[in-house]
C-alpha cells in the first residue's frame, strides 16, 4: 500500500454547501469537490492570463488590475457569506427586494410554514440579493419567467415550473418579465418575510 492519502479538513459552512450540492446533483462529495477544485485552479490561471493581457495591451495598469481583482474578491466573499433575506418594508405593508414585491398570503400560528406571493414591481430585472435562511423553500412560477441562481448554478423557470431550495443554500431570484409572478412556500416560516398582509 502506498503513502496515506492526505485529506482536506473542511470548515462547517463548506461541508454544508457540499452536502447541499450533493442533494441537488446526486454526485458524491468527492466528485463535487474535485470538480470545484479543478475549476478554481483553471479560473485562477485564467484570471492571471487576463490580467497580464490587460496590462500588456495598455488597457489597465498593474495597480488597476489588482484593484479590480480586490473588488471582485470582496463581491464573491459577500455572496458566499450571504445570510438574511435582503428586504425592506413599504407603506402598504408589503416587502421589496430588487425588482420584487412580496406579500405574505398565510403564516401558520405555529410558524411551521409560510406562503408568500412575489411579483415583478418593475421591468428593471433587478435580482433579490443572494441570501440564505434556515427554511426549505419551494418556488412555483405562475406567470412570466424567473432566473434563479442556487448553489452556484443558474436556472430559468417558466409558468408551472417548480423548484426546491434546501435550507442554508445561498440563492437569488430575478424577474425576467414585467408579468413574473410566483408563489413560494417556506418551512419553517422566515421572520424577515412577515408582512402586514399576512393572514393566519
């Protein structure tokens, strides 16, 4: 037998993300991990090549390339560590986030579930910022099209399409049409999504 294989020690959030991806894809954690590491190594090499090309052609200075990379890394870190749903309350008691407006159709008294309706409030195609929550979420698109980024993958859903978002999975949705309208079921209820329009 050869030398013992070395194994990475994963932090809790990475392990949870891999388990979520395993549930979504049916692949083993080893297959997912190897694919992610290969992609990361290739992307790192590609970033270096693009940076060198931008500098050599005079499009950007070395300092400017480093500034752009720093901003990109901060944005990536923000997405990876996203947590609470990014919503703000309107005077009408609904919630808004990006181009979405959200109303609570029903929340059970025991907080075991919550049903929301979400519709495009404009045609700007602004996504709800990436976020996660401790609830499983089921999205059912009734009208228009919706772009959903979930666990690093992108989906486009149309009328009568449904998708499950596992608890703790970072995701973001964008209404692609002015008519985009969906119902989402969360279990358990997410406090940030409670609106004055809720019925129990």
